[in-house]
């Protein structure tokens, strides 16, 4: 028997460990003998599982995961429905500046050129009421463009008005909002003034001939809104006349007599930038029917001046004689030339607010006035100012709602 004193420390420790195992096994034997239990196999004794590490998902990772799941679900549903779409690109975010009416064809046309705005307002009002129309007018903006695209430049498309438009026919939604006419009127004036200052005056400052289409589009759109809602009894004659005078002033302007003076007005500044040579400008003016549109808005102003609600065009020939003379002088100065009846008719058709009978009558009235027969009767009583168009009248009584709209 080996003497314990001869053993090393490691050997002694091993002996102690084996002895402890023997004692543990002996206790198990005694337990089995007393209670009849089974001996647990070493494989049955599982080692304690290590603690799982808790994973924390960041907010950015969570958003990516949600989007990926949404795309996968969309593709899966498309395959089920047989659409066969495999586009995994996320949908574009909705433009916060979009109108409540959405990006319909007419809505796009309104924001690009202003065409169909009145019809769009009527459709909008019939669906959502006058309050939404007022909010829309306070926020909508016709785009400013100074490139060659636009009226005839191939930009966008044109939505044709399906039914003949009658400006003096009040829609049902407007009949129910008579008490709100002052608020609706303020929204229309705000719309007109906003586009006068942010689009028309901006074209006047830049004097870029490539913006001619956009200028005419905005001038036509705002003039149509003013005229139609005057006919419907929402606006007043003095307010509408004042704004149309502004449009004519900005459109034409004055030609300086001396070199150190600066021209005012869109057409006058374009003419001055061309060193007073109308030759290169003549073709562009003819393509955009500048003379026709100049006389068209003048004729609209004359009709508005003739009656408080703009419903009678028969008196237009004798209205605003100084304005007529000044525009004639301006045309002669820049070599624009007199507009023909066809040019006037084409320009008035762009307003899309007259019936065929009214269009024929207006064109006939202009033909008579164009010869000077209507304007010269009162022109002798007044002396036109030295420069620019006559200022807008201040004040004036607000007319009541026309009787033909109260039925």
C-alpha cells in the first residue's frame, strides 16, 4: 500500500475527488435500495441552457422590415389576382400641396394653364360645398413658366369642356351659399390678386418672350373667374373693372421717350429689349394671337363696364373710350397691327364662357367699335393721360344680386 506521504498534491486532490464520487454513488445505491427508484443515466442529466441574449430592434430597422413585408404582401396579392405585377418600388408619397380634389386631369390642367378652373370649382362645390371651394381658391396656384412650352408649345394636354358653359346660370351649390357670398368673393379677389402679383408682374419684370403663353393663360383664367362670378352676383363691378385695368396695364405698359427711362409692362419691355425692332417679334406675337387676346380682354372689360352684372353686351361699344385709344396707340408704337374678327373670336373662345350666340354678338360689337364708330362719341370729352392706361376708379357702390339669379 502506498504511503500517503509519498503522493504529490495533485494526486491527493484526485483521490479526494474520486472518493467524493464514490460516496455520491453509494448514496444513490442506498436510495434505490430503500425506495425502488431508477438510476438516472448521465445523458439524462442536461446541462443548464445558457441565457439567451435579448435582441433589440431599432426604429429604423423596424420601419424597413414593415415596408419589406408590405411590398411582399402587395406582390403576393397581385399574383393571386392575376395582375402579374412585380414592381417592388414603394409607392410615392402623396404631395402635401395637392388639392382635396386630387390629381385628376382637370386638376392638372388647372395648375398648368388655369383652363377649366370655373368648371372645376362647380364640380368641387357640388361635391364638397362652398367652404371647400373657398379654401381651394385661397391655396391653388397656376404655375409660373417662362419657357416656350404652354399654350401651343406641346406642354401637357387640354381638357375640353364637355357641356356648353353658361356664366349666368347659378349652380345649386352656389344657391345654397348666398350668405357666404362675401367670403367667396374675397377668396376670388385673393386668387386674382395673387396671380397678378406672382405670375403676371413676374413676367413683366423678367420680360422673357418665352413666357408669353403662360402670361396669356393666367390672364384668361383669372379674367374668366372674375367675369363669371360677376354674372352670378358674387362680385361687384368696380372690383372687377379695377383688376381688368391692372391686367391691361401689365400686359401692355408704356414705351419710354428717352433712353434713360425704363419701359413698363410686359409687351413694352419685350419690345424695348429688342432695341425697338418689331420685326423679330411679329412672328411670335402672331403665333400667340397677342393682338386678339389684347382686344378680347378689353372687350370683356367694356362689357363689364356697360352693365353692373356684365349681362348686356349691347352697350360695350361706347365704354372705356380712353382705354381703347391708348391701346390703339400702343399697337401702332410696337407695330402689333390691328386684330381681325377671326383673331378676336379665337381669343374669346379660349375663355370658354360664351355661348355661340354671345360669341357672335361680341365679335360683331368689336367689329363696329374697331372702326372707331362707338368710341369716338365720348372720347372727345376726356384727355388721355400722358403715359400708361388710365387708373382704376376708386370706390363705387356694390350692386345687389341680379334679379335673374334670384329665381
